[in-house]
């Protein structure tokens, strides 16, 4: 814990009092050195929600007092992808791990006056943050809990979009979900909502599998040492395999088994992050061509975050997406290391940090 100086927002920026931040595996990868960042020190935290305290002179559509989600990919509005409405592919996403603000400068300084970066252009593991308006989505319904808003900024839309936009799961189809953490558990719910009749959840933690069944999984497979996942899936599907596999954890090791678990013409969607130094995933070419299977990565659910956040919150309001159950525990800012210890040990689904409470 350190005290830093936060400068006022520039013309296109807003200052946000951070009320809730999800503890995501991405920061764990940074902490372990598995994901390089452009500078140190850097304030981490990207799945955040809060209340706007100040706005720059050129900010439009965001006002003091607004409740907002902060998205880890900005929507600059002018690049080729943004003009097409594919804000999840914004050209500025290449800068999210570098440290400076979107305009190139810094708003944070340590006790010695040295620049401090912000991860994903957000830096939400703090009481307050300054972010560009391109990273902010206003939430009109101020009755919604900040924890739910925070999850709508990353893990929930990543899952919902992976099912509905990337894979386009249809009624009566079958689904395999590898890893039932924050994203995987929402994939289970989204597949249920899409009408999938077979939803197989895989995880090493039995308590997560039990919860997955409560949320819609029709079968579970404990990921134990020596597990032959494709064989187990074939046994549960009458030898056919599933129509869709979602790799929500350890894509390097699990993408191959996921592909072998799909039926002819099936597909795999990868939503889990891999260490930056991972160089290859072993995929037999015959699976792709001879068995007509597909493999794709999905960032932010393969749809615009400007639409994804309100879409997730609409599902939450209507009871179709249970985000409250996914919040296993809340932590103060001082307890953040304990939160990541719990996450690494598989004791929580989503921990929520409450910096300003």
C-alpha cells in the first residue's frame, strides 16, 4: 500500500471514485511476471466501477455523480474498428499494458514525484482513478450494486458474448465449459439461456462444479490428475462430442483436449488468457480440416463493450444472469494480497475489492 498523488483529469478524462473492482486472473499473470507491462510502478486493476467525481472540459455524455463501468479496452471512436461498431477491437487496445494515459501523459506520481502507470488505462486498485472517457460506460440505473457493474466491465460480457456472438449457441446444442471461474460460470448461465440442453462443466474444485450445476450445468467432470477429457466428454454425449467448447482456463494445455471433445463441425472458443511466453498450442491439422472444426479467440465476448455492459446489466436485472452468487467475498484495499491468495488457491470465484468503503 502506497499513497500517490492523482492529478486532475485532462479535457477528455474523468475522475472516478472507485467503489468496486473484480479480482481477475489477469493481474495475477502480471504479478507472476507472466504478462509483461511497460513500466513499474503501475496501478493494476481493470474490472472496475464507481462514481464520477470530476469531468474534463471536452467530456461529453458523462456527468459528475454518474455511476460508471470502466472497460479495459477503450473505445476511441475514430479508428477503423470503432467506426464499424467493433469497439472491442479498438486500435488503442495495443496500449493497455504500457502505463501512460490514452493521451500519452501521466496522472499519478509517487512520493518522489516519479510517474506511476495505470494498467489497462484504468488503474482501479486505488481509491480514485483518472481515465479517458473512451474507457467509461455510464450506467443509468443507480440502484444496481457496484459489484455487478464491475463484473459487467469484463468477465460477464466476455462470457455472454462468447456464447451468443462468437459461438452462436443454438437451442438443443451441447456445450463444454473448461474452467468454472468468473468467466466460465457466466458461460454456463449464458449457454443455459441460449437453450443448450447439454452443458458439461469441468473444474478441479468440486464446490465450483456444484455451483455450476445450480446455475445450469447438466453434467460435471472433476479435473483430476490423469483425466482423459475427450474420452469423458464422448461418454457423456453418446460418442458424439459437444457442439461447442469454451476454454476459460489454461488455454495452452486445454485447447487441444477441447477441440478433440467437439463433434464434427464443432468449434472451440478461447476466452482464457495464457502466459505471454507461451509459444504454441498443439492442434492436429486433421481436426480442423478433416473434421471441419473451428477455433477462435474471443475478446470481450466478440462484441462492443458499449453494448456489452448494458446488455449484461439488463440480463442481471431480469434475473437471467446471476452475478451476486459469483461474488464469493469482498476485500478492503488493505486485504488485496489475501484476495489474490484466495483466487490462486481456488477458494473464490470473483473477489470484489471495495477501495472507497
